[in-house]
């Protein structure tokens, strides 16, 4: 118990039928056997001191580097070597010697702890070989697929390149065409514009003449109406019967006021009335026409102030309903405004002459317009075609600009999406585009990130994809997803997880990351140490 | 883990977004708490209370006396007890309450043993009693009523010296008939309850009846007390408190002449030394789930221990105010002369300039029941308090090791990966924790079937690594007819009731939840039974429990807790509130003991606590944040808890809310490694922060901090054994060991572990040095990392790097370590010890070594342990048995002995118990005067002596 003294692993050791082991102190790897010569003073491997050989593995740490205790837990920085015949040899920290936990499959780490360990090296070796074999198979087939992918990508790339070249050629032609059509259009539009202006001007003149006529007729009519005694004069008193003409709007048209309107005269004849008429025509109400009723102003409903509860409620369910209520109210108000909007202020009666539409263009003008319209249509069509062409070129160029791997082996993932359904969600990975998550049983989609960059380790950045700037998280970052790529025959999302809140991890197999199998890797079982 | 806001409902998110720190408006100020406001409006002055000395009754163990309030003629009954161990108990209740008032059960471990009280002298206005000891006297002054405890010519403490005794008697409501009916219903329930249990004889009851009549006779001249707002109902925000019993609060003041430093009354995120509360709110004791609590604030937090410790160079004393209702404590400074008058001036001489601290306690209901612990030394106060409420439970060793927690480890795979991560990075840990997401829909005692489909497989995987797991079990039970736990509690009628008699329901993690009535012993027994392996499916012996949210937290309740008019049997929640969390942890710990048929020591962590909670497990400081200020405050918060019995305390390493910088995380690990409960924890919305996620340099720093913890586990374990036996705190303020050194009285940036290790963690960002105060004239301290020797009684500037954790071992001490750190504490159980002998300036040292099986009750029940005294003097180191009647065999041995501060010997001889002798090899480092004895190899349980020549 207290002193474990010198312990040598013996050749036949614990396991049955394993090849002969060379005698050396416990925990020493074969490569270092030479430093541990029995019965000769031992020098710490760092050279710091020399101790008698019986202090090697005596369960007391003498060397700073821990080299005197390869087979005990005495040194904090020591390590123990297990041979693990049938499997892979390994080093474990000294602290795992006799700690009651079986670490070495050959059980050699637990020689004095009472832990019941079984030698599992053969089993592990077999399993590992199986796994490696399977992996090798997958890698092999995957790599073949990858080569195809590379081929296809190459072809696709060339096709796209030449397509772009073609398109750029076409685009040039289109450019020219557009320019030509622009000239045609502009040429056609000049005469069109002039003809239209001529037509409009004629129409304006005609309208002015008509308006003058009408005013004269109205004046004559008014004169007749005002001239109550039909004596051919409109007198002050006759004018006073039209109270609406009151210039100071005090409700009565006084004699003086009326006289003022008549230019100081007691009465005016038709020709003098011509100078009075402009002063009164705007106010004048024809006696034959009923007075226009003033529009009834319905005041808009007072906008209801939403009732704001200042007492902030700390309790979830209350608050929720309150919030919702407020929202509802707001919306209601909005609709009410729409429905009950006050009648828009009526525009004054259109005068008769405005009702009359402009007469149609004459045939010559119309012909010019038609010709110009056609030139415009042609031009726009060509321009649209050019824009579309531009878009296409840009899209292809964008695609060509992506880093699809050293041999463009990831090209095939572009424009594709892969889904994985878990118990709660459907996850969707659209490589080089975005990752999203949608609840399986209804609910809106959440963006888990859009394409950011390759972010694998320096020696192979194509093992990880990073998607960033997804939907924001409460008190947290925007969602992001790391996609880990492993070699596989199929292209599938194999798992998703959220190791940290709003930071997702997706595992994805694709042949595109399969490495060329080396022959050595295909027979991976001769690392056994003698 | 968590506070009231979470992803439960989208709106809560909105609320939280705006809440960067605590939303103070969710919690009452004294002004908003009707009784606190009423009481605080009373100011110091002449007390209306008069002691009726002619009603004195004195038996061997008890003195009773009636007090009368001259304003309303209501009589109170004063009971005085002299308790064994230099304590006095003062109880004041109504002489004849309308119905019984709540007296806190289950906190005292037993009826305290009384000692004889005798009358020394008496006159018409005073009574002097002997408290034994050195001239200790208790003086009762009749008018105005006050109590003074004096020792010789010194007043130690005065009660009601400022006239703030105020006892709101129960009364019938005058106006509304409805509430009267309710209270009379409860009253009649009481009558029947009482008649079942009352031991009073008929005649006694008759006498009481007479008293009441007599009192009524006097009523003629009494001016009726006016009702004040908030006496019969109170609203806070949208919550109404129906208060069917009306006003019932109590208050009493204590004056401490000569005292300038008072401590205790946790839990507050505040300094160790309590602050003067004039002009601010009093310290509040009301267990609450406070979301993102603020520092340096007297607001209530998750737990409450109504114990205040006073200290001066003359004496250390304690006041234990045994009341579980909402309580406020005012602290103010005074000069002693102002409160000394009357009879006591015959006894004492007072300088009017002498400092004094006045303390006033206010509680909402219950009775006045105070234990005055008279010290005189800090250790005496701890012993006295432990004799009342018990000592710290002795945790299994692994619970003192490192705990890895996060809200949440997502699934079994995650648990496995984290477990492997520790091994890959060669970092030890003992416990991995599962927060609320592990349960199926927050139904505790169950497992989420998709994330944890095979819990036993997971637990077995951990067991194979000699590690353990903690799963959370909260006291809010999802109301769900498909949930066995809920159905059973409902059918057994074990839920807390609302004021109308239905099951009380509130919102918590699972949504609508019921709250089991843990004050009911039958309920607790049933709860405990649910931890049996055949009840709690998927549980195994390496699974332990964590009780969170046991304030109780009720998201939609007033102040995020239960309505005060909810009912626990006949008592209102108002009466029992601060006790609820203690009962939850007690029932859970009982369950863990029972599932192992009494063999295994339990480990249960709780967030809410009360006086006595130390008996049931560990406490942590709740939902802190990843900020330097929170790292700093963890020290005074745990020191305050240690002073009032709760030694097993820790803060979430790294900070619960927010994302710590690598520097803060490393510093927190370094500090946490030297605090009793050492657990990293993180909020679900924070990025992952397992120790290896901050780059190899930081991983190495964290590994080293955790390894230092593991190496020191024997010392921690021995201190917890000691705490369990004696009630002495594990983590101590400096003044506890250096009570005469005034410079230590406010120190809270460093502390002692036991009495032999002084820790000054680095808690400042970018720190390049710390100034540590090394106490003790004629003492020496040794830096445990560099072995450098420093003199005591000095402030020492210590330059620090990121790897520095300033820790010093006291000269004169021997500390045992296990320097072979392995991946869990269980893996180290048989490993050898290294003894670190730090010599005093006189060349001597002492220490202890305690060993047992590290996890069962055999140490207690079968005396299966090793307890040894190690001492070094006159160049001889020896190990001697401290418990000859105990027996335990250990495989551990003594690997190495390192002696600091000695000189080079020419030989070292080991003498075994059987008389055999052998020479030991040694090395001596003359620059640091460190002597290392190579491999004594003796068994740790053996007697041996080593002589240096």
C-alpha cells in the first residue's frame, strides 16, 4: 500500500497470447526503453538529476519532468504508456493510473486500484478496423463521386463561361439595337410633340372664345334680371335687391354701396353695365337658379386616444392581453378613419366649358402619335431585353465568383437545398445561400444565417461553412450556423444542434470533401506495438 | 438559475429587453410596505410600555411579566429565559391575542436548555436578575419599560431603550362585516384546532377570561386607535393583499454601546459591514426572486437569516430575531450617552462620547422571539448560534470539488461531450448539472423523452468516471392532470391554498403551477418519498438535487412571490414566507437520505434559505452577472452567510447573466476555487463557456485554479467536518481570528479559510498587483506558491500576473494536501498526503487531518473516521490521535512533508508507533528555507514522530 517500489511489467503481462513484450519499467514506451537500464543509476530525461534505479517507479516523484515515475501517479506532469496490443498504443496522464477508471484497453493502467477492467483491445481493434474499412469504402466511393463532381463542375464552369461570353456578345448587339431604337424613338417623338402642342394651343384659343361668349350671355341675362322695371337701366334700388353683392359682407347692400358698385351712377345702361359686371359677377346669384346649399360639414370623429395604462403591469398574461388590446385599438382607429372619413371638400362646380373635352386629334397628328408610340414600345422592349440579359450575366458571374473549392467540387450544391426534419423543426440548408428553421407544426420560418464564408482550419478551410446574421436573439447575438462537412456518398444533412443559444451546428455529408484514399489508409491495422 | 423573465411568453421578452438591471418598481420599498411605513413613522422617544412588576412570575427557568401599553391598555406577556451557553431569550406576545400568533417551528434544533434565573434586587421600578458569569445582570426597568444586559460596569445591550417596542395587537375589524366574518371563520378554525392540542386546563382558561374582562373594564378611558391605511388591505401594483387579520406587526429596538461594526442579516448584495440605514431603506429580509439584482443595496434577495452579529475589540455578540415574516432592519449610529438613563445609571458609567450602534427590527406578523448571544468571542457566538439552529451539514467530499453547470446541458450527448471535454483538457470535475430543460415540460422528477431518453445510461456513464450529476427539482408543480406528481399532491390536498380555500396557482416555468405546502410535515414526508429510486424514474445514486425558485418564485404574484393571504393550513403565507425555502430543501435532503436508507450523506443546493438552512446543504448567491462588481461582492455575500451559520456558500463562477471576458472568467475561477461552493453556471442565452473555450492559455489558467482546489480538498473537508461539529464558519472574515485588530473590521476583499489560509483573490480588471493585509503582530505568513515568508501586521503589495492567486499560509499551521490531482475527487480517495508545515516565529506549528469514507454517515453513526492532531515543536513533528474511540482504516499515506521557515537539519528520523526508526532523506532550499522530507511512507492513520537534528 505505502510503497509500490519498483514495478516491472513482465513479458507475458496480463493479456493472453499477445506477442512477447520486452521487459521495461511499467509505463515506459518501447522508444524510451534505452533510458531505463536496470540497476544503473537513472538520469531524469530532462537531465536535471540522477537517482538510483530503485527510485524509478517507487511512487515518489524525484524528477521535475516526471520521468522517474512512468508507471505511477506520483508525478503531476508524468505520462503513462499503454501498449494496447491489438489496438493503438497510447499515452495517458499519470493521474489516470490506478484511479479506478479503465483507460487503457489492455487494463495496464489499473494494476493496483481494485478496478475490474477487461482487456478490450482486440474488440476495439476489430471495431476500429471495421470503421476504418467502412470509412475507406466511403472515402473511395465518395472520392470517385467527387471526381465526377469536379468534372461536372469543370464542364459547367466552361459552359457558363462560354455562355457568359456568348451573352456578352449578344449584349453588345442588344446595346446597339437599343441605341438605334432610341434614335428612332427620339426622331419620332419630335414631330409628335410639335403636332400635339399645336393641337393644344388651338384648343385653348377656342376655349377662351367660348368662355367670353358665355360671360356676355350671362351679363345680358343678369342685366335683364336686375332691370326689374325693364326700363333699360339697372338702378341702385334694383341692384339692392341682390343682397349677396354686399361688398363689406355685413348682410345689407346699402344704397351707397350699390351706388359704388354702379361706379357712382344712379343707374346704368347695358353698355355701362359691362364695366359693372366684372365687379359683381363672382357674387351674383341668378334669380332663376336655386341657391347652392352649403355642403354639410360632418366633423370627423374625434380620434380616440388609445387608453394608455401607465401602471406598468409586470405579469405576463396581463401584459399580453393589454398589448394586444392596444394594438387592436390602434388598428380600429385606423379603419374608422378610413370608413368615417369626412366628405372631402367638394371642388367647386365645374364650369360648363370645362366639361367639354378636347376634340380628338386630327388624323395627321394621330398618325404622328401612333408612329412615336410604336418607336417607344420597340425601344422599351429592347431595353428590357438588355436588362434581363444583364441580370443573367450578373447571376452567372456571381455564381462563377463563389469559392466552390479548390477544384470547384462544391459547385453542385449551388441553388440546391437540403432538409432535415427533427422532432420539432424542419431545418433547411441551402448552401452558399442560407440556413433556416421552420417549426414542424406550423409557425413562421426563422433565418439561422446567410452565407458568410468558409471557416475551416487553416489546412483545410473547406471543412466548415459559416452562415451569419440570421434573425436576432433576445439579449443575444444574431443567429448563426456552422456547417461541418464530412465525407459521404450522399449529400445529406445528418444532424443539427444548438450547442450555444442561437449558435447552430449542422453536420452535412458530401462527396465533395472526400480525400483521395491513400493505399496505406486502406489497411489500417498494423500500428500494433510488439 | 433563473428569474421571472424568460422566453415563456413573448411579452416577457419585451419587459426583459428594457430591464438592464433590476426593475426596482417590482419590489416594495419600506414606504410601500404598509406595516414598515407605519412602524418607521414611530420615532425614538419614551416608550408607552410599562412593565407590571406585580405580575412577575419566576420559575427556575423562566420569568414572565406583563407589559401594558399605556396608550391602548393592551397587555403583552414578556417571557425571559437564561439559556445555557451565555444566551438570553426574550419573548413578547400579546397576553391574550384574539387568536394565536405564529411562532416559528422547526428552526431551533431542540428546546434550548435553560439555566436558573435569580432575582438580585428589586424596587418599585426595576428588577435586577443575575445571568451568572462575571457579574452579568439583566435589568428590567418598569416605566418606561426597557431591558439592559450589563456586565460589571458595562452595558452590553439595551432593549427598547429608544422606545420603539411596538406590538400591533390583533383586533376585530370595525366597519365591514364581510372581512369580520372571514376572520371569525379563521378564528373558529383556530378554536377547534386549539381544543385538540391545547394542554391548558379549564381553570387556566377561566383565569385568562377574567384577565380579559378586567382589561375591558379599563377600556372606558381608552382612546380607540384609529385605523391607518393599509391595516386591513393593501395593494401593490395590481395585487391586493386582503389582510383578514388586520395589523399584526411588531418591532423592537436594540442598542449596542461601544459597537461600531455590525454584520450578518443576509442575504443582501452589500458590504460585509452593515451600513447605516438612516435616510435609506432598512435592510429587508423577504425571500424574493430578484431578476438581475443590483449591488450595494439593502433590497431583499433570495434568502433571509435574521441574525445580526456585533463586534468590537471588547466583545462579539449576536441577535437572533426568530421571525419568518417580512422583516426590515434599521441600523443607525448613536452615542451611548443618549440612550442611558434611569436605573441602569446606578450600575454603569457611560461616556457620552462612546460610539453606539442602534438596531431596530420590524416584522409583519408573529411574535417577538429574540435570542441574545453574549459571546464574548466570535467563536463563542458561533457556538451559541449553532446550539440553537444546528451546524453546517457535512457534505460528501465530492460536493466540495468543482461543479460544472449551465442552463442547460441540452441532451445526453451534450453531457457526454462536456464530460469528455474535461478529460481531453485534463481538468478535474465532480459534478455536471442539469437545469430545468432536462425535465419533460418542466415536470420535475421526469426526463425529457427526446433529449434524455436514457438517463440511467447517462448516469452510469458518469459513474464509470466516478463523477456525479445534479438535476433540478423546483417546488412549483405543473398543473396538468397527466402529471403524477401534480395529481398526487392535489388528491392528498397538499397544495398551498388561496385565500378563498382553493388550490393556490401561479405562473412559473411550466406555466400554471401549484405550490406544495412544505410547512406541512405530511407533505414533506410525501415529497421525500418521491426521491426513492423506484419513484423517481431514471434516477441513480450518483444523482443529487438542486432546489431553485423556492422563495417561492411566482412570476405573476406580488413582488414575484406568493400572495401573503395564501394559506398554509391555518397560517397565512405572511407568517411563514421566509421559512418556505428551508422546508423545501429539508424535505429534499430528507428524501436523498431516505433513498439510501440513511446511509449516504445528501447534497442539495438551495437558492432560498432561512436560519437553520445550514443543516440541509449548500446555498448559492443566485442569479448574479458576469461583471467585476459581482465577482467582488461574492466575497462579502458568502462571508455574511458564514457568520450566521451557512458555510457552504458560493456564487456562480463566471456570472449567470451576460458573457464574461476571458479575463473575468479566469479571475472568477481563481476566486471560486477558494470559496466553499465552487460551481460555474451560465444563463441559457449566453455563449458556451466550458473552461476550454477561451484559448489554450486561459484553459491552462483555469485548469491550474481548479487543480489548486482539488489539492486543497483535504483541508476543505477537515474544515467542513469542524464546522459540522462546532459551528465555526469555514470562510471567515479576518476579524473573526483577529478580533482586536481594528484594521480588519471592514475588510472584505480578503478572508480566511479556516484560520490558516488567507486568500486575497484578484477581482479587478487588468490588475497588476493587489495589496493584501497580513494580520497578526509577531505572526508570519508564507506565500503558498512561492513559499516566500512575510511578516504579519502589514499591508503587502503583491504584483500579480494572470496566473496569480494570492494565498498565504499562516505561520504556525500545518495543512494537508493531496498533490496528485486526478479527474475527480473520488479518484483521489486513497492518494497520499503532503503535509505543509508553516512554522511560526517560535518555530512551531499545528494542524489537523480528518479522513473518512467521504460520503456516508458512518463517521457519525459508527465513528468510522480518522482525526489526527499534527504538531511541530522543538524540531519534532508528530501525529497523534484526536479521537481514540474512532476507527477507520485508510489506504492513504504520507508522501512528503514540506516545512517552511526552518533551518537545515543534519538528519531526519522517522519513529513509528512500533518503535522502529528509519532515516528520511531530505532536501533543503536555503534561499527560501524550505525543507522537504522525502517519502515518510507512514499510513495517514498511524502514530508517528519525526525528529530533526
